């Protein structure tokens, strides 16, 4: 492709591809912060940043320069190596996950056969980073926040992995490129609506975005795991969060929305690279917009509500999706039955969520009256 | 689930409304006519002296004691140019203390003090709090330069405060006629109804100046 | 606020107050009756017209002055619009407390700014109006008052519906607020609650109906009540109160007569005959009262303010013991306190 001149030596080729990612990722994340502030501003009926650069485009760069020039503070009694290595332990696995993600048919670093498995495995390493940050801060509340963050991350990892594996059952491959080519006629979202729902919700929880942001928003209330960090280390936490958001969005558009080739493949068209990039960008931005939209509209859940939502609702339905997929594969039913079954299960999950929310928080006391519409 | 969808829908529809941001300081909203800034003194252009005679009524009625006023004999009176026997000598208002309650404007017998309804009356950041104590030239500046064209004058009639300055008969008759036709508190920018004068504040000032001159 | 917690549960709550005390009751003893109005603006800085209304009615009662009709209508319109503005501020702040990323704040403040701009066109100030006087109001309304008021009401109705859609049926809000700190009717009365907190428990007590002051007995409006007295009921009561206030303003706009805005025959310096009175109004927070003792001079002898937030805040401990820490913040937000009323 465009890297033909280095294609002889696989090491140089890998370095070139990695170099492109290393350049694009920080700039992309900086622009993503601008996009987030603008989109959230518009959803709240206000302009976002407007002052720094035309339409505030340079706001992210200004913030980055400010963060990079801040003093690197470390508490005296903090455990030095744990404290200082924690941001790296969060960011490095996230960027490692980028290695296996194909952006288009040719733009990737390495198309692993076990691509999906690799991504899921590597993104689970960030949990250690949060616990390290909380422990190394020598701060009671940071430790509390870190333990909660770890609990949330571990809990929501399971439905996420189940949903993703359920989708991988259909093309019977963990290779991301094959999953995309398997969606030539219809994207997987039509067949696996329940898995999509679980993926979206667990993804939001994995990213610590509202409504699941109580561990990191504890910085407003008590302390979060990142409370003692400043300057460049704190910016690495943010980098990790935004790159994870990009990874989950790209993953979602690859395995659910049809990747770079749908809807063009429906008409048997082969698309040039630019077209594929545009398609992937459009689908990824749908996901990113969804994350920001949900952030603006929903308040945050309490930690016990979040945990019970995961274990009592998402996990059983994730297993249900796997069982449905298994039945379809074993009995060789046509894929259209999946639409019905998965759709019905998704509707059931939504209904149960609705019921749980309406009835939740009601503590049974003597003399308590039936909740209903108040007026 | 439906509630969450409704919240999402509300947020999305809100994105279609016009943003409310006014990008201060490149854009500033239009201050209404009655907007109360901090008090400033008015300049009498006919005689070229302030309206204020230094009678200290405003300083006495100020709830927070932010004004210091002294008076002196008016040289223009001795020269026969003005009807004011005394004129203000020194006038200090501590803008940091003023609570913009408007009582000084209400009680002034000579309509000499008015709340500044321009942006300068509210844009008062200073690096040192001492710079917020305004002296007489600073208080007269805006009126002298003509920027303060249409201050808000609420009526100070007898019914309002129970007292009116002594006027001779033609002045009294003119004031009666003015308050009968003038609709109290009209903004010069408001849509006027047919039976009203178009710029009652200017007419009122002209009446006053015509009466005193 | 000093919280004693056991793990995640709250065992004891001790609000420490007094940091906002500014002498709101003592300083007016040196001020004449017109200068005191500014103090009331600053006591409850979100419902200024309601507090001014209480004070000037107290002075009028003592002095035997009757404000003219037009002044009464102006007072009611402005007080009700101020109630809407105060409740909008509550929704903005509450949304931020429960974790909405500033959305409810922006929505609420868009309409609150509309109302404040409208007030600026009438009185000149956006917050500390100092507009009511014993005997009437300070000056008359501008010419375009009717059109502007109708415009503002239309914008406010849209804003109320927007906040309703964002928060009232949101399942996450329900999950956080339903069933939290339920208060029964007897408890509400015993703890001294008033205003929307008392009405959320189910008691239909509104001072505008129970002891009608000014001209409130001429208007038709409902009194929204809740059922369990929990945080969600308080939200609903405040939302519906906004709609009822819109109704009152619409009725008052139609009926407002022309005429003088100040009582006749008032002296320049108001001397109030000796006596005492306690006047209370329904402010957006609850029962706001002024106890005025006069000894015949032009300054009040004793000027006591009964702030609604003080009494409502005293119930915080009973309401929050046994809940989680993150819930206590929501409960505190739902009381809708104004610190200056607590400390005066």
C-alpha cells in the first residue's frame, strides 16, 4: 500500500505503522476533547470553547501545554514506584490494544488471528493501574475510590466479554477482519441486538462515563484514585480514557455496525481506502456521539445500584445471548430467527430495567403507600 | 427505559435550539433603559456646573454609608449665572460599598444623582480596592462627555415621597402638566402609544432646565 | 456539615451553621423602613420579591396603610415570577448534585436569565431589586409590560417542559430519588418543615390559601402535593408549583387595573405607630416570616426574620441518618436551602 517502500523489512514496516499510530493518537485525543466540549455544549444549548483559536479548535492544545508544564507533585509518604508507574500501567495496555485493531482493510498494525481475544485481554490490564494509583497515593479516600473503580471494571468486564464472544460465535472466528467481512449483507446489530445493548452499556461502564462514573466523580465528593496526580501524569489518565473510548467505538463499529464495507458491500462495490476511512469515521463518531449524549442526559448511579445492575441484569442476559447463538448454530436455524430471538431478549432486558428503575429505591416501611404517579 | 429515552430526546431537541451564549466582551447584550449601575452625578450643560448642591440628603439616606459629601458657596451664584447658592465641593462614593439600592436617587431633591445605565456602570474591575472610591471628576465624567444621554428618571412626585422642592408658580404649573402627560417610567425604546410624547425623559429634562434657567 | 459514618452508612449529621451570619436582624434597627428593604433582598437571595413582599406587608399592617390595587397586582405578578425563578435555580442545582453534567443547570438558567432580564427591564436590577415600598411599589411598569410578560411566560413554559422531560421520568433520577428520606405528615409538622417539603408529605398547606395575604384569594390555583415526602415528591411538587405560578401570573395579567402605584398621603419619612406584628408569606422555600416591633419612630425597634431554610435544615439529621453518604448529598440538595436564610 502506501508503505510499499518499507514493505521488505517487516521490522521497519511495523515501526512505520506504529509511528503513524503514535503520531495520530495524541492529536486525535486532543481533538476529541475539543469535540466533546463542543458537542456537550450544543446539547446544553450553549457554545463550547470559542476563544482559543478559531471556534476554539486549539483549546485542546492549550490544555495540553498547560498540563505538560505543571509541576509533578508526589506525596512524601507515597509509595514512589507504585505512584509513578500507575499512569503508565493504565495507558500502555490501552495503546497496545490499538495494535490489533484494523481501521480499514489495510490500515492496521497487525491483523492477529486472535484479535478480539487479544484486545479483550489487554484492556483488562488497566485495572491494575487504577489500583496502583489508589494504593500509591497514600490517601484513604483514593484507596476507597480505587477499590470501587476496580470492582466496577471487573464486574462490567464480564458482560462485555460475553457480548463480544457471542458476536464472534456467528462467523466462528476471532479475527476482526473476518468478522467484518462476515457482515456483507446485514450488520450484526440486526441479529444481535441484545449483545449490542450489553456492549454499549458495559462499554460505558468500562470507560467510567456517566451514568457509571461514581469512582472517578468521587473526586468531586471524596477522592478518586487520581486525586493526588497533577500535570503530565493526570493527562495520561485522560489520554487513557479517551483512547479507550476510541477503541470501544471502533470495536463496536467493526463487530456490530458492519465495519468499513457495509453498506457498500450490499451493492457489491469495492471501496477505495479513503471511502473506507470515511465509513469507519462515520460509524465511530456515532458511537462517540452516543457516549457524549448519554453523559449529558443521565445522572450517575450509586455504586450498589451499578453493581446490582451488572450482576443481576446484564450478566444473565449476556449468557442468554450466548445460549441463543449456540442454539442457532447447533440446530442450524437460519440467521433470521436470531433477529426474533435476540430482539425478544433485548426487549425483555429493557422491560426488566424499566421495572427495576421504577421500583427501585423503595424501602418498605410500615405505612408506606404504593408508588405510582404522584399527582 | 422510556424515561431515559425521553431524557435523551429532550437533550437532542435542545441541541436544535439557538445557543444562549453572548460572547462577552466582544458582544455585549443591550442593557435595558432602567438598568441600575452604580450612581453617577449629572452635569448641567446650560450653566456648566453639576446639578448637585451638596445637600447631603443622599449620604444621610444611604443604608451603607458609602458617600461623603461637602458643599461650598457657589461662585456662579455670586456672578449671577446660576440659581444654586451652594454647589458640591467634594463628593466621594465608595463603589465597593454601594449596594445599588437606588435610595439616593429617590431622595435627591435636585435630580442630580442617577444610576448609571450604561455598561461602564457595571464594568468596574480594578486591581486595587482603593481605586473603587470615586471622586467628583470621576462621577461627573460620563455625564459631561455626553455618554449618559438617557438616564432613567423615576418620578419624584409628591405622592411618592411627600415632599417637593419649592418652585415658583410657572415651574409648578409646568411640572403639573408634565406629570399629567408623562407616563411614568417609560423607556424611550419602548413602543409608544399615540397619546404619549416620544421621548418623555428629554422633555422632562427640558422642562426642568427651562424652569430653572 | 460533620458526618459520622460507619462504612458507607451515615450515623450522625451535624450541620455547622453561622458562617454566613451578617446581622440581618440587628442592622435594620439603625435603618429607616425604606432602607431595610435591601436587607430582605439579601436574606433570601433567590426569592427577593417574596421577602420584600413579606416585609412591606408587615410595615403596612403596623402603619395602617393600604396599597392600591395596581400595586398589589404588580406585587403578586413579580412574586410569582420570582417563585418560578427560584424553583428553576433549584432544578439547576439539584441536577448538578445528582450528577447530570450541568445539563439541567444550563436549561434552568436559560429561563432564569430570561426572567432576570425581564426584571431588569422593570426594576433595573437582576437580583437585588429593592422595588417594593411600604405603601406600594417604587415606580410604575414600563409600557411594553404585557407583551414582555407574555413572551417571558411562553419561554418559561417551554423551559419547564424541557426540565420535565429531562428529569422527571428519567429512570436514573427515579432510581436515585424515589423512596429516599420519606417523611410522614406528622413528622413534617413536628420537625417544623414548611413549603414544598411539607407539601411533599401530603399535607395541603399553603399560606396563600391558609392565610391569604395581599390579593391571593382572587386567583384560582391548585396546590400540588406529594404522597411519601421523599426526594422525588419534592421535585414533583416544585415542578408543578412552577406551572401553578404561571397560571397565577396569567390571571393577574388579565385583571391588572390602571391606577396609582403608591398609597396617597404618605409622609416623606415614614413613622410607624407603636405596635408589633408577625407577617408570614409563602416563599419558594417555605414559610418566611417577619416579626416587627415598632415604638413609634422611623426605625424598627425589633426586626426578626423567620427563615424557612433554617427550620427545614434542622430536619436534616432525622432525614438522613441511615442512608448512604452519596444519598445525603441528594437529600441536602432537595431541601433547597439558601444559606443566608439559615444564618441571616
